[in-house]
C-alpha cells in the first residue's frame, strides 16, 4: 500500500508517518528529511537547497522528484511508502502518479490531517523551542503556511477527483489521531 500523509507544515505528518512505519510494513519517504540530510552532509545538492529551505519556499519539482524516484525501490521492497511532505505541487503529484504507474503501482490513499491554524502556530512555537529548526521561526513558518495554501492545497481536488482523499481530524493527542488514521486506512474506498 502507498499512502500520502497530507497537511500543512506542523500538522503532525512526520510523527504519524513514523508510527505507521512501526505498525505497518512501510517506509517513510520525507523529502524534507532527505533535503535536510543533504544539507547536513554539505553535498552539492545540500548547498543548492540550503537557502531555499531557510526561506520557506519550495525547492524545484525536479529535485524532489529525483529524490523520490531514487527511494521508490526501497519502499516497494518493504511493502509500500508513506509519502510525507511530497507531493507539494500538482506537477509533483502528476510525476508521482507516472512513476508509480511505470512500476505497476499507485497511490492507494491520501490521508489529510485537518488542523486549525492557531493550533499549528502553537505547535510550531514548541517545535522551534525543542528542535531549533531554522525554518520553524515564526516569520518563516508563516511563509511556509502561505506556500502550502497557494501551491499544495490545490492537490486536494486532484486527489478527491481520484476518490483517494480521506479527511482525518488532526487535533488532539497523537494516539487519538493515530487511531483515526488507522480507521481511514481500513475504510473501504
Ligand atoms: P518539510 O520538512 O516537509 O516541512 O520540508 C521542509 C522544506 O523542505 C520545505 O519548506 C521546502 O523548502 C523543502 N521541501 C520539502 N519537501 C518538498 C517538496 N515536496 N517540494 C518542494 N520543496 C520541498
């Protein structure tokens, strides 16, 4: 099974993806984590994307599509992928559909975590304090939220039209949200 965890930055996608990795035979594919690893290792790609991440803007579609492409065989071997933070544009979603189709696979479900903006802001303040991620500072976070609304939210009708979109209340305790996700994954489409 291949699923997309969908939602704005700080909606809890990473936390829930990690839990699904433990409870299902799946691999988390987080383009944000991959890009941060490139920056940490000071690779050429890392140097190219560093300032873009710091600004809260999106890196080019080609870069993230290549990263996903390189990791698909690993996810396939494990039994499926949990896409976290990818796709973020319609072009990325179309490229992902084509890549999976070429491998005889598809996206099975898109689970949208719905959270309100006030809750997001307080979550991000806590994450900024705990982890010190530069792009979690309040100004950059606002930019990331704006980028989400402008470029990523338009994917919702894309997946709704394919009957793949499942909406889950992303508020409350991690375990409660996890239970709602499990329900969405077991529901008949
Ligand atoms: P994330 O950890 O998913 O919030 O991603 C952190 C940052 O990495 C984003 O603000 C973007 O700059 C970049 N990034 C991650 N995934 C993507 C993507 N699918 N497309 C473009 N940029 C991305």
